[in-house]
C-alpha cells in the first residue's frame, strides 16, 4: 500500500495513549456493548463485529476478565445502554482531512462538541462525504518487527488472506479487506503472532504535511481534545507527522 505509514502517524502519541488506558478500555467496552446488541450474540464466532472489537481489545492489552465482564453486561436483561454510531467529517489546520467516529446516546450533545473543536483548532465541520472519499476502509494489523523475519511475515500474512504489508518504523503493518479482517486475525494468531494494534480503520490515500508551528500545535490540540471526548471512539486524519 502506498502512502505514509499510518503507524508512524500514531506512535508519537502512543505514550500519551498508554497514560489514558482506562479511558481507552471504557471506549472499547462501549464499542463491545454495541457489537453484542447489534449482532445479537455474545459469541464472537457468531458475531463478526464483536470478534473485530475483541481483536482491538486484545491489541490494547485489555484484560480477558474485562472483556468477559463487558460481554456479560451487554447480554444482561437490565442493560439499558443505547448508543448509536455517528460519523463527522471536517478539516483541521491547512485543510488536513479529519474523520471522527462516535458512539453516543445524545447527538444533541456530541455534534456541537465536535463542531466546536473543529472550529476552534481547525477549519470546521464539513458535510458528510467531504473527506471520506480520500480514505480507504481497511483492516490494519501492526506487529513489532523485532525478532521477526519480513519475508516470513509477508508469506504468512498473504496466506492468511491479507492484501498487503509495509515494513516501517520497527513495525510491520498488514492491511486487509475489512470483510477478511477477522479471518486474517485468527489465522495469524494461530501462528503465534500478537499485535500492537488490530482494528478496522480509515486509512488515508495521501497525506498533508504541516510546516507552520501554529498549525502543528493546533492539530495536536485538535486530536487530543477529540480523543478526550467520551463519545468519540476514533479519530482519523491525513496529517503526515515527522
């Protein structure tokens, strides 16, 4: 896959993300509850959306007890959590494309908050489809490349059904069709691989480099503020970070 490494874009903020581990677990748990409810099953073998969220949870080092407890909660008759998926598109500084995926129980709360942040630190909220055309939906698996042979990983990934692999920044990034994501995860886990990241994501087709220091600071603030919002699940952008 051409284009700048997605992992390169996020690894600089990984330390900050690790410090917010409880918040990350809370967001994954919300996603898991939605997956169980919409899929009608707490068994990942019969619920592909749940299987994908569990892969994401494992890559984030979410304990198995937390995963089981969340699934049990979602299956409980007394659970009244009712979240809907909403996607916002807009622009950061200097036209950087931004996609915000949220799970919310109140659109009237979430939309103004996302709009405010895009207005404050970027160029504002856009119409549906204004930037998503420049992203591809892909399964993304990231492996620590230390002690792994690139040719072997490539062969295993392709045999598992992956589309492509990149080697960069001490990691291997494996890309899959979203529909093949769970099968590729299962096949590679069966060969003993563990992932630094495993999720279906919006991958940019091209990247924008920011050179103005104020733009860089505002883009960092925008990402941090969006990720700190309880309703926001994922933030995708095409900012090329050094």
